[in-house]
C-alpha cells in the first residue's frame, strides 16, 4: 500500500506541483489549501506523513500542528513544517517538543522524496 501523504499549504500551485510529483513517484498524496479543512480531514482520515506550511491564514501552521498532535492517531506521525521565514528560537523549540521536522522553502519536489526517505524509512 502506498504511503498516504497530506500536503497543507495555502499556496495551491505548490500543493498541486508537489502532489503531482509525489503521485508520479507512487505516493498517495492529497492536498489541502485551508488549515481548518485540513484539520477536519485529519480527524476523518489517516495519513502516514503530513507536510504543513507555517504561514497560513486564518489558522497558522503552528496552531494546526498543535491540534494535529492532540489527535489520537497523530501523536507519533511524521510531520514536516514548511516555511519560507526564519523561525524564532521559541518556534524552533516548540517544533522540537512537538517532534516536527523542518523544511525550508523554496524547495524542489524531489527534496520532499529525499526528506521522506531520510526521516521516514517506511515511506
């Protein structure tokens, strides 16, 4: 069974491109461009890996990540935060506490595969 991936980013072009690339490489990739809709989806469905943009509106990525970690099925799920901005020391500390991996934007779609294979051996 293919690894199920959820991409959450308010930039539709990014989720379309990354999702298409991941599906072409055999992953079961799903995209969501609204954080509140992503949270509803996470409550209904099970994903093996989640990528979340840090800067979204009206719910930012850090808020979504906190809520994701509170869900029963997502306490240990591999999660990556995507960000174009420099993170504060406080944000970095919280990501470490939440066991969230970091990816700097911009990135190439192949970077998603590389990080998946490095951080999630079963992916």
